[in-house]
């Protein structure tokens, strides 16, 4: 007897691919929950198959496009991060695939509700910047990026704020890992007057310097706290140090040193880095698990 879920998956794979920017295929109905779950399960069984990841990306984009709503219901897919803003105007979906190099390739979808029945959809394409030994190129802190060269990450927190009189967002997530090192990110996002998204707006202040994002690398075996507190007015950050002085500059030996810093939202809309802050009863750190298994 044939596996009915496999039949659903094979049927979907024969449907012509949808690409962002093309008119929706009116003859193609949105993918059903069961078909999407079957596709996700097949991808989970082979995390290195990015072709299935692209099929998932296209299927979700098509389903949201046909509904005209950014917050279109989707089935629960284990390992997929699905965030939306409190006003339901922004949704960002992210997930990861393993690579032959022992790292992770990220995929995502940005959905922006720009009118009552109009939603702008942007597939996110990972620039695939390797984690390697965990050393971070300082240029990444100031580069502005678009969905076509996105600094891939799996986001677990979204914080709305206003910067230069425009709605903006902070995104917190895991931005890659190896067997030895995990990389974390605080990313910024804003839409321009034409509705195009831009990652890395210079809204972060660190010792009087402006940055568009911040990144940290630490040992894979330890957890790092990086999450919003105080109703999203501050971001709590574990301060990292090497386990021994001789390991300085080797991120695989870095971990929390029992002190904590914060990014604090200023009245001008900038997030200002503050060292050595006392925070009562912090939440447990978010897991850095990025596997869908």
C-alpha cells in the first residue's frame, strides 16, 4: 500500500514553483496543512536537502499571498521560528538546514501587511557567512543588508520600536553554529518609503559608535542569555569571557562570566549598550538548538 503522506508530497512537488514577483497562479490552491506537514517532515528527515527548503518557502509564500493576510494560520512545524509584531503587521518565519561543511544555512520569509488586503512578501536568502572558528568580521556590525543577502539567523524574539519617526524592529536570534561555536545576533530592521526592507539600520550605540547589528560567539556547550526584558525596553545580555586568560581570542572557550550588560532604548530611539547592570530574576536563556530533529 502506498504511503498517503508520500503521495501528497509527490503531488505538491509536481506543481510549478512560485517565485516572488510573479502573479499568483490562480489555478494553484494554497498548500493544505497535511501537505505542508508532509513536506516539512521530508525536509526534517534530510536537513541537507535545501531544495525541499525552497519548496517550503515557496509554498508558505503562496499560501500567505492568496489569503492577503500576513498572519495567515500555519500548522505547527517543529523547529520553525514564527514571530509577529504586536500589531500583526509584520511576520518573520525562519528555519535552518545543515550544510556539508558542518554549519547551517538559514531560510526565511518576511511578510509585511501594508494595507487591509495587501501583504508584501520577501523570501530571505542567506548570505551564508561561515562561523568557522567564531571570529567575527567587524564589518558585519555596520553593513546594511537586504533580503537577497540576509545575514541568516533563526530569530526567537522580535522587539518593535520607533527610530527616526519610523516603525523599526530588533530581531534576536542564533546566526549559525559549528560543533565548537555558537554565533548570536541582535539584528535591526526597517522598511523604507517604498516598502523595501533593510537590515542593519544604525540604531545601536556602543561606546559612542553606531552599529546596525551586534554579534557574539561563544562555546557551543554553554548557553548565553540574550532576550528582551522590561516590556521590550531593554535587552539583557550575558557578558562573555574566556574560561582562562590564555584562551583570549578563542571563542570556543568563551562563556558567561556572571556579569550582565543591557541594550537600553533611549528616548531618541537608539539602543545604548550599558555595561555591568544588575537585573533581578532573569529568565532562563533561550536554547541555541537549531536542528529540526
